[in-house]
């Protein structure tokens, strides 16, 4: 789904969901919200979502509508289900964690290399703003920002994890590597 320089938002979200189930950190299903515009606008395809899921070992259940990337995906090597939907207002990734907390993550796309435009700042600030303005929270939420494990995102994440209000709000800043590793839990 991604090239070596950029990671789309959908990939960030899916890799986080995969990581949670692979490492038995979450109760199934892990829900991933993907805006249809991230997949296709008009006739332009932005990402091959189902092919990417298949590359990670996830296969869409046969009972789902054909031709749609939405649905429940299973993996014979990972216990659990990733449910991909396009409903807004629930976070880009939501999961009941084994710790008893409910993860709500806002994901952002981005460059793996340091960008000249410093797009990382506004992307991370937007995600934090989205978390801070959620209409309703489940009991015991774990709010998180999920961004690519790119050079500038790593620097910002390390610095912002120490920010007093980020700590007070309990927001986790997670960086997601193209190898599937997640940093910041």
C-alpha cells in the first residue's frame, strides 16, 4: 500500500489494528474506520486496500458484499477479526484492550523521510484536536495518535510524549513502522 517514502492513513490504521491482534493486546474485533475517499475518488484508486490486507494475511469473509473493501477480515495466523467500516466519529481505530481500556486512535498519513514543509506538525496537532473534541467517551478510554514511524514524526512524538498536558490527558503518541512495529505504548 505504501511506498518507502510515504504511508497512507489507511495503512497506519490497519497496521495498528494488526499489531494489536497479533500481540494479543485487544479483544476482537478491532474496528478500523476508513473514509472511502482514502480508497477511491471518482475513478482514481488511491490504495488497494483489500490487496494490502491480503499481503498481511487478512482475508475478507465470504459473506460480505462483493467488490467492497468494507467488511470483516480474518487471518489464519492471528486470532481475531479486523472490521473495516466507513462510519465517522468513532476514531480511526477502536478496540477493547485486554487491559480493560478502550483504545481510540486518530491516524494520520505522512512521510517516512523528513519533509521540507514540516507537514508533521499540523497533522499531529489535528489528531490531538480530534481526540480532544470527541463527543462521548467510553469508560476507561486510552486516547492515541497514530502516525508513521518517519524521521520527523519520531522526533515530535518523543518530545510531545513529555508535554505536561499530553501526559495529563493520557494521550499516547504511537508511531507505526512499515515493518509492523508500533512504538509508544
